[in-house]
C-alpha cells in the first residue's frame, strides 16, 4: 500500500512538473515575438539616433584618412620650393600658372612676417598651391640641439593660418630630417603635435648652382627614376630661370603634377618613420 501511494505521489508530482514546464514553455513562446518587437523598437530608436552619429562619423573621416598612407597612383611629381616667401614668389607663381602646374611651398616664419611678401603667400594658396612650414629661424642649433622644432613649426603654421585661413600640417625640416631629427624624442613630440614631415626624393642642389642653372635641370633629370618624385628646390633666381625646362621634362615623361594635401598624406622621410 505504502509503495502504491508513494508511486501515485511521484506520478502526480511529475504531472505537476510537466504542467509547470509546459506553461513556462508556452509563456516563453508567447513572449518571444514581444521580445523581438522590443528589439525592433530598440533598433528604430538607434536609427533615430543614427543621423547625429553619422554626422559625427563624417566629420571624423578626414582624420581617419589622414592616418592612412594614400599614395597617388601613376607617375606624379611634387615640385617643392623652400625658404620663401621671397621677392621672387610672384614670378614663381606666374610660371606655374602659365604651365598650369600646382606646387608645394615650405615657407619660413621670418619671411612670412615681412608684410611686403604676404600678398603672394595669399595668392599661392588661392591659386591652389600648398603652403607648408619651414620653421621660424631655419637655425639648426635652435631647432635640433635646443629642441624648439615643434614650437617653431607651430608658430610658422599659425602665421600661415592668419594670412591664408589654411591650417597646414606638413612641414619640411631645414637641412632635412637627417641628421636633424635623429633624436627620437623630437620625432615623438612631432607626432604628438600631429605634424607631418616631408623630405624629398630628388635634391636639385639648386642653391649652389647660381652660375650653372642648367645643371639644376640635369640633376633633376638624373634623379628621376620613381613613379612618385618629390623635388627639392628653393626660391632662387637660377631655379626660376630653368623652371619651365623642369616642367617640360616631367610633362614629356608623362608625369602629373601633384600638390600636397593634408587629407591624402603619405609618409616621405629619411627616417622611414611612418608616423610622420
Ligand atoms: Zn631651407
């Protein structure tokens, strides 16, 4: 009798457990569509928030691009002119305009402060050229030994900004990044300041060829071998004299003329420091 009663109790218990489980299961199956509809609402809500987020993403995009290395495709030459603005800036701009060529200038602070030269700085950016910084003093001891590189570049960038409304982040290190920026601490400071540094692929040596300007053209021709070339020149009369020859040479060789763009940066420095 005892065992019969306990069997009955066990069976009743199983039935109750089964009913409870069935109820839970049914309840769960009823709840499921509701749960997914909540999810849809949540998705719609997040969609409603999305435009704000999207606009933020769009704003951030140039920064993202800036971090990527975006080398142009095909044969592109960047003509670069250091140490301006000078008494010759206007004439350089005339030649570039005549040949429909854009270029990249690296200008020095003390020259940028010369009010007589400022109109041509504005003209350069309004005609589609890039004006980057080349320090205030061009003084090796101050920039590299005393570590004022970033400070001087920021000062120079601020002057360019005041004159042109542009906010360039590319600089050229006076005398090149080797040996000037051999000190890694200096390079870390540059990275922190979000400044980029371009050296060159071809040194025209124009500054020392005052009496032999056609040697500048020869140096450029002899140096040209890559798809992407960055030619170092200066705002000096001998370079102005042969600039049409240099432009013709690159046109004949099928090069396009690139102008630096902060949003399409690619590293080009003697340290192969990809952060710069
Ligand atoms: Zn220089």
